[in-house]
């Protein structure tokens, strides 16, 4: 099974002072982790690589899970 990830938009996060996640299907942004899109790791890496400003960061779901323990 492919590892899952969430995407963080650094520009919005830095400007607002809150972590800003991509929503599912690249349909906007949210500050609520529960509303964040869960992407396949490969898909997340592709989306981040296509960000011409390099302001999208891939965070593996396992990292988030370990923080929430």
C-alpha cells in the first residue's frame, strides 16, 4: 500500500502564521488538518514538483500520526 501524505502551502502558512493545507483534489486550502486532502505520496510529490514557486511541501502521514500520539 502506498504511503499517504498531506500538502502544506508554505506561502499561506508563513503569511498567516497558521499551517495551511491543501484540500482534497487540489480544491483550495484549509487550516484544519481534518479537512486536509490525503494524497498518495507519489501524487503529492508530483504536485509539489509542479509548484513553480517551490512553496508546497509534502508531509508524510506517518509524520503527522507520530506527532498526534
